[in-house]
């Protein structure tokens, strides 16, 4: 998607922005006297008054409320605070650009992927359970040092995962939809998966990646190998993964699931060989600051008449 889009404002025109929090509103208004931030909660209904004149909407990530775009006739930009945009792609009307906050969640999400992979490899979940039960249970598990790691997704987060793993002397292979220098194609996965000790998923949600990790994908992974999902739950066939976990053939570390959140009593909660966290990969104190910085940078571009960055969907 091209990044050569601009939003035309007159020199003295006020930029009205719908924001999810008072803190973000204060930060944006501190950028320029031309910015007027309006705290917006979709639960309160469509914006009214000055807020209905907003040219920019910064969502809270929950999706598009019914009738919202009809209530915002001047809207030109939906600026996300996340990298994932699947809840918004294809839903913005003509004349409204959609941009993400590429990079804001990169350090934390990459850190989670590496943390989860290391913990799962060294058996930390098992030892924690034994500690809770008051048992001293020595055991030998796996190592990350020298492991064959397949990172499916060669974008910003995938590359950062690779950099973080470099100190473990891993045999690292990147995979993406299109092959390029240093990156293999997803068409090669049937040949690559049987050689991987650890498979890390960090792909965007697209028609091609939805359900990509199905029974055949999992069957191609070696016995006792580890699947790490730092992407989205819909990338993995939950039933197929459960079958592999229950059989004891594969191990997994998941920060995302399908469905999400998991309902009480869902079999994933009791699945063996699984490290499960509740979609907290980006949940570190610095993430909100990085997301706000991404919005500030975008609005600075808007005020200066410069092209938008990180365009996901053009108008």
C-alpha cells in the first residue's frame, strides 16, 4: 500500500482528533495549538458537537462502532495505536485513510516471543507448577542455544525477534509470503518445517494467513518441537493444535488464541505442553508511550502537509 497520501488542511485550520484517553489528548494538544483533542468512548454513542467535526480518529482497538463513520463527515484518517489492523481493513469509507503504529509494539512483542520460547524450551512452566505444588522435581528439558528456529513473518517484529535470538547462536530462517534476500517463501514451508526445532509466528492477519497453521502444517513439524504464536489466534487452527498438544507430540507457547478471550472451561486452559498468556505481548509500560509517539509523529506530518506514514488502507 502506498505511503504517499496527504491530508489537506488550510494554514489556520483546527485539527480535531478523537482520542481514547485524556492522557493522549493532552499529549496531542501539547504538540500544537491547532490540535483539539476530544475524548471518545464508543459506548457513549456517536460523537456530537465539535467532536463530530473530527478529521482524525484514534481508536481504542475495539473495532468500528455501528454508524460511527456516518457521524463523522469530515473524517480523513483512522490512526491506529497498534500494528495489527485486521478489525479495520476494508471498513473505512472512501476518502478515509487507515494507518497503523508500526514499531510501537515491536520491542515488547519481540521480547514476549523470545521470553516464551526460552521459558518453554527450558521447562519453566513445569517447574513453576511443581513449585506451586511444593515439589522438588529436577528434569532435563530443551535448549535455545543452537536451536533451528523458523520465524514465519519477516517484518519489523520478526526481524527484532531474530536480533534478540542472535546471542543464542540459533540457526535462524525467516519466511514471508514473498521470497527475497535472506527470506524464504511460505511456499517452502513443507520443506522447512520438518527441520525446525522452534517455529515462531508473527504474520499479519490476511486471507492467506488465516488458518495457515492447520493440521498439515503441524504434522510437518518434528516431534517435540515448539510452536510460538505472537501473531493472532486465527492464524492457528485451535482444534488441530489441541490434538497435537494432547497427544504430547508438539509443544506450544501462545499469547493469542481463537476464540479470544478464551471462555471459562476452554480445553486450551488444561492442555498439556502449553504455555499460555492472555494477549499481553505488548503490555509493558513503555508501549503506551511508544503508541502515543507514533500518533504524535503522524499528526505532525498532517499539520506540515507531509505524506502519511504506515498506510495500511488508502482512500
